[in-house]
C-alpha cells in the first residue's frame, strides 16, 4: 500500500515538474498590443523578458502573465524566461501610420523625362517598418494641371516611383498616399533650356547696334528665369565682339559696336538663336 | 656586415608583423558575410558601394554584439542611426537597469540587397543570419539558443560610412 502511495506521489511530483516546465507565449502579436504568457503551476517566480528594444526582470505569479502593450512596441523577436524555461514570440508591425517620403530633386526642369524620383518608407505608429505588401499611390501635379498619378505595390516597406516633370513651371505638389497615411512635398518646376531664341537689331542713337530678343521661353512655353545669361556676338571686318546680357523681365538686350557690315548672333548656353546680317547689300 | 644588417632588419620587420597582427584583427570585422546585390533595384549597386556596405554592416553587428554584452550604448553611435540606434540604446539601458545582458555569437550572414534608391540615399536588404544568443542575469546563464534569423535592414549613408537605420527581425515564414 505504501509502495502504491509512494508511486502515486512520485507520479504527481513528476507531472507537476513537467507542468512547471511549460511556458506558452502568444506566437505573434501586433506591436503595441498586450499579450499573455501562460506559465504552468502556481506561486511566484522571476520573469525575464528580452526584446529588440528592451529587457526586463520582475517577479510574477505563475498562471496567466500579462505583458503590457508598452513593453511590446518594437517589432521583432522576444524571449520570455521563467525558471529556466523559455518561449519565443514575435511582435509584428501594427497598422500603417507614417510614411517617410524622400522626393528628389527639389528643383527640376519642366517637361523632363523621369526627372522626379520619390521613395516612400512605410512605418507603423512605433516606427516599425510596415512590411505587408500594400498599394502606394504617388501624384505629381501643379495647380490647374491634371498631373501624373502612379500606383505601385510596396516591397518590404518600400515603394518608389520615377515620374516625368510637368510641362508648367512653378511649385508642383508631389504626394504619396497609402492606407490613410499621406505626405506631401513641393518640387519646384523651372523652365528648361530656351527654345527658339529670336532677336531683332536696330540702330541705336549713338550709332551702335541695339539687339533685343523676343520673350525667351522654353519649349513648353515657360518663361526662362530672369538672370539667365544670353550672349550676343557681332562678327565684322575688325573681328569679333561679344556681349553677355542677363534676361530681365523675360527679354535680353545689348548694344554691339557699330559696323557697316556685320553678322549678329545670339545664344543662351548651348541653344543658338537666329542670325542677322547687318548692313551691306542684301 | 651588410647581410647581418639585412637579416636584422628582416627579423625586426617579421617581429613587427607578428605583433601588429592582433591589433589589425581587433579592428577588422570578424563577422562572416556573404553579399548579393544582383536583385537590387531601381539602381545597381556600384562596386565601391558594395565594399562599403559589407564593411560597415559587418562592423555594425560587431558593435551591437559588444553593446548588448557590455551594456554600453555608446558603442552604437558609429554604426547605427535613427530608429535602430534609439531601440538598441533602450535595450542596453533596460538591460543595465535589470542587471541583464545578452551574448551574441555570430555564425554568419547572407545579405541580399532588395532596394537601392535612385539618388543613392537609402539601401534595403534581407539578412539571413545564423545566431547563437545567450541570455544572462549577472553571470548566470538563463537560457541559450541557436536560431536561424531573418532581418530586414535599412541603411543610409552618412559622411563617410553607411549606418543602420532599421534592423527588424521577421518571423520565420
């Protein structure tokens, strides 16, 4: 009888030891949400918990052990240890909350192919990278124009796009949207190179040659910014004279030295304008 | 006379090399890392960037391992920035308060670049890593495990190196 009782007690002790060895975790839990560990047995023990953004040690009662959401904000792998038994679980990113948006460049020529680039990095409220594949929309547009939209799928929390700049100069809205989160940047679209510079020449009151351009525009019709250098050249029997003038209120003008016969040229950067044959027999 | 002098110089050079070797290996990264940038898009990773990434990422793991073992947040400053640095510093501070630490034995990484931005300002990669982690309270070993882990990493360039901005472990598929 005593032997049976001893065997029974041993079995109970063995089972309880086995039960104590059991520690269960939540498997996966979204960031910022509390979780519960199940530690078999009763009485108090020390819980150690290690995670990617913290570590803690505290006395707990075995049974259901609550882990508050504040302890589980950083996504990644956690390990809980009680009495030499351990369990691992993962904190996964919470819902998409923030977008970090890198838009380049801040100034771009109008109507330029693939000139505007944007990279969007998706995060939850705790700055964990939001990894599920999701639709991300980009939009680049100036006021009064249709603009350009593009929707792409994120890959591991990143989405990117490369767009043509708009035809109109001025500040353009470059925005990114996904699941209720949005961010907006401004890209300044400026006139591209001048297109078809045209000048006229008149005799100045002091005998020199007065040259003046028509309004200088890029190929999309945007005014080339004031201050852009325009070069006027006169080639005559005595040689070559060059005058650099800045565009002012959309025009550029200069006085070239008088000559009975001369060839007059105009250019801005690499863009050549019209040529005038001044004086002589036409 | 000259041969003796030459031998002496050679001996000194040899001794110099022998003594210099440990100092060199202390500085150079010990982390084993295989690197694959063939899947990088939208921009190709240049050869010099590949070398810099491998050097700096390996160094970052060394720094993190030391920081978590010695509870020294300052060791993170050179290789981590932004969210990753803040989270790791928090972990180090919390360990210090609880008298805890963790020892990471790094058995190697397979780093695969998935994204390199057109302007070169960000690079994302997958890292499959074989780690052995020992969890300690004081000198007492609480638990130890060897696990294959999978991380997603976001790196950004700083003045003269790449820094880890996000280091996020993913659940096993």
